C-alpha cells in the first residue's frame, strides 16, 4: 500500500517538473523571438530561413545556383514597385493589423465548397514566414507564423514591413529581393522601375519557380495587366504615402 501511495505522489511531481521545463522553454523561445524581431527593426536581416534552405539545397547541386540578393533601403525602391506588390498581394496592407480575416474566411468557404485551398496570407505574414520559418505547411508552423506576425506588426510599422518584404521576396529560381530582380531582368536599379516593370515582377510572386519574368506566359501577362489596373484603382503611389 505504501509503494502505491508513493507512486501516486511521484507522478504529479514528475508532471509538474515536465510542465515547468516546457513552460520555461516556451518562455525562453518567446523572449528570443521578441529580441530577434526588435533587432531586425533596426538591423537589416543578413539572410532568411528560405534563403538558408535554398543555400543548403544548392550545396553540392550544380544545377541549382546559390541565392542572389542585394539589400536596398526604402528610398532606393521605386514607389511603383512598392504599390505593385501591395496591389498584387495585399491591398488592405495599410489598414489591417497583420491579418485579413475576410480573405481567410473566403478562402475557407471556397475550400469547403470544393475549391482548392488557396492562400490568404498578408504581406506581414509572408515576411514572418520568409524570415523565420520553413515553407512546409502545418498547423504548428501557422501558429508560429501568427506569433511572429503579431510581433512584426507591433514593433516594426508598415514601412519597415514592406521594405523587408521587398528585400526578401523571391522573384526567380535564385533571385531574392527587388534589387537583384531589377538588375537581373531589366538591367537597372530598383529605384528606376516603371509601373509595367513593377507589375511584371509582382505578377510572378505567387510562384517564382513556375512563373518567369524573363519568359512570361499568357497568364503572367494577364496578371501583369490586372495588377496595373489595381494600382490605378487604388489611386496610384499616393495610396502608400502615409506609410
């Protein structure tokens, strides 16, 4: 009887210790994530989780080139390029707090009605995913992505979020960031991009492995035209003037 009583007392003690270890680990990870986001508020990220994965895959693979990127600041990015990605990816970007719940609800409803599961990620969510996480989809990853999205929105501000996005987004198989893309495809700095060029770059963002800037399909061209129309409908570059 005494042995059974001892076991009953030991089990709760072990569970409390496990809970303390897990809680301490989560608190440490949360603290580190906050510090990392605060750091990148003022320090330009030297790389991203997506670029690191690309580099790993390219190592020892002669058919896959290493990632190319050149960081540029906000003032060196064409206002047309800033507007193009917002028009293409997240038109409510200046107004939401990191999540577009109407788009999420619409995507879920379409999926329930038999449609394909489409993305409803905001630019803020895409920055969180590209910087810190794996492209693999899972509920855990989406939860961590949401956490980083909240931190980014809280500590960075919209201008910094868009600046980082344009420097980490993938525009081609090994091309990351708008400066590398502009030099690669138009032989000019990103500051000189015109509306049609900016719209073409934004048109490939959903799938830069499949869609090509240098050999645009009919679908990419139609998407480019749609993006240019959306840029005009939003009121031109003045739409982002308050960022």
